[in-house]
């Protein structure tokens, strides 16, 4: 196998995940089997216990692994499903080493960070490749070069390069700012970033130069001299209006060929046709469809962060573009919606995504009621489905105070309640990786909207939740017009609800956004967007 490490320098948020995904896609398009792996420096065993405002969305795989949001980008670009082998946190690596030490698997030796932890890192990288029978493994190292948190990952990189120099490459993403007061692109931060890498024994083979604008020849020459790289190994990565254009831009600068040449590989084919056709749809779309996402994980200090719902946002885009439309997505803080619900009249579709906790929950419920009563297409995802049930119970079933026991354990009408096995886990404070996670089978009811959109009777979708529809109220809901359009195969768990006599009102207990891909938009999102595009705004 061949290995390509991807790191970032200067500042975080440069797009290492997008670069890793793009490199993987380009190498796949050249005819190779490629698998990515994310090496994250935090000590959490997985991403499941982290605040999405601080770290972004938790992305769940088919096997139930709770991962960093970059795994979502990997799946979307490669159009493939990944497994637990594609994520390794420093916490999980230390845990493995310590568990083996406790089991005397090191035969009584003194267990040090070097070499035991670095050996575990290298082992994880190679296992990811073997598990997917890969020709190439693309390894994204989290954090920023120069931090001590990721130094062991860099050391593993150095050791692998030392042992097999012809099989290991390093691509470094760096930043060239254009200070407003100067108006000139400055290369010194990028130079210092490469120097930080050199200080730990790594010389990059490729430099991906991020900036607001494309690099000019003068900047490329300066970087070439200061970093020791050939000018053709310095790839300009300017801001683009869509992340899906990044692979096209890289390929036009011959990044694919440079990577293959350095690894001693020949291009087996050139197949970016389908991806290019998809990207072209982005540019030709003119008619807008206005979608509101009503959530609470947007604010971080004085700034707005969309990363908490990145898969939802991307799934909307995939569906919109597939219909030849242009997305106009607005993030609405659910707390503010409660004070001014009429702001929703500006939108053709409303989404309430997943979430936890009581903060600003009434704003979400009010948004759901507005969509239901005013016949605005509504799509509820996980918590968005559960709150749709709460709203329907209060307003249609006339059960005052109906709620989910997550928020009101003493409610007289617990229409959403905790699963029995989850209750035991929470009492024992077993929070990590204990929710209902991963892909679960679902049976669809004939004659429903959802069944027609999927075009099949059985599906498997990814879950991440502890609370479920309370079947004690099932008959009451059905008598009042709520349609149970999807259940677990044994019929015990409600998975999907919908309403008749409404343009589109669907709630799913699962997260369909996690399976949407640019080249295969999720059918429920496509149905939602079709319905929304037909709404005429006044």
C-alpha cells in the first residue's frame, strides 16, 4: 500500500477534510482503491460526547461509530460507506495501549509513548487500508502543525517515511493571508508552517496553498525557494463557492499526476466525468428555493457556525442541485423564532434537525406548528420528528402539556419516552457510544408518500438517539390522522411519520442526511425539495 499524509498549518479551518476527500476522489478517479482515515488529537475516545458547537457535527457510520464530521466529507466525495477503521482518536489509541499493558501483552516491559503509541498509530493506519483492500490510504492529521497535541501522529508519519520513502507522501495545507491594510498576499506564514514541519523531521512533498485568491507566479516562486519544493508541487487552493469544485481545481493543476508520479504509479483511467457533470449543475442553476433550518447549535460567541448541521446543509444542496435549482439556506435560531414566528412566511420549506436538551425547544415546536397549519413543506429529523409528535399531540389530540420525557419526565402525556435499555444506561452514567446508533432496518408502509419516494419496501438508515415514540399513544395518533409510514421490521418502533393533505410533512427517527451524497441525493430530501419548490411566496 501507498500512504499520503495530510496536515494543516497557520490556522485551523483551512479545509483539511475537504483536501483529504478531494485527494481520495482524484486517486479513485485514476483507477485506484482508496481509503481515508482521520487521526484526531483529542483524548475523547470518540466524537459522541463532544459539544457540536465546539467541535461540529457528530457523524455516525453504518456500524454505529460516532465520528468527526470529516468522515461525512470522505463518504460524500468517495460515494462510499466507511467503517470504524476510518477514525482513530488519540484517546482511543492510548486506551488500546493501556488495555494491552493491563493485560500484560507487552510482557512486562516499560510502556513508553515512543515507540508503543506511535506503533499503535501506524497499526491503525495499515489496518484501515487492509480492511478496505486499498491501494492507497489518505491520512488526515487533525489539529495544526506546531501544536504538541498531534506530535505523535507526525512522528508516526516520519517513521513510516523513514522505512519506506517511496511509499509515503506528505501534503501540507497552509495559508497565505491578504491583510486588508496591505492588499498584498503574504507568504511568510506559509513558510513558517513548513518550517514547523521540518522541525519534526518532515519535508512535505506537496503544498496546498489556501488563500482568498489564486496564487500568482511571484508567490509560487517565493514558496518554492523557501520550502525546497518544485513550483509544480505548489498547488493553489483559492476560496471557491462550493467545496465540490475543489477536486476539479486540483486536477486542473495536475495534482493527480504529481501524486501518482511521486508514488511510482501510473494512471489507470481518468474518470471525473460524473463529478464534473454534477459540479456543472451548481453553476447553471438559477431558480432559488428558500429553506429554513430551525436549530440551536449555531451561535459560537459573536459568530455563527454552520458545522453543527453540516450533513443537513449538504443533503439539502444535493437535492436542490439534482432538481436544477439553487439553494438559499437560512439558519434560524429556534429561540428567536418563538418571538417572531411570522418570519417563517419567507420560506418554502422548513427543517428541524436533530439535537438534545430543553434550550429553545418551544421555538422549534412553534415552527413545526406553523409549517403544519400553513401547509409549508416540513422535514423533521430525529428530534425534529419527536417534536412534531409533541406538537401534534398538544394541538390535534388536545393533550395539554404533552411532551418528551427527555424534557419533562413528569408529563401527564409522555408521547415520546426513553427506551428501557437506555434508561438503565443513563442511570449508570453510561453515555459514551450507548445510544441507538448506526444503520437499522426499517419497513415502509404501502401507499405512503415515503414508500413512493424510496421506491422500495425496506430500507436501512442511520440512528443516533435515546428516546422513541411511545406506542401507548399510537392508536390515538392514528385515529387523528397521523400516518405511521415506517417501522422497525417487527413493527414495535415507529421510524417515520407523515401527514396526508399536506404538500410534505415527514418526520424520521433516523438521520437521512448522513446517507446523502452529491452523486446520489437522498430520496426524502429530493421529495422535500420538490414540494418546497412548488410553494409560491407572496
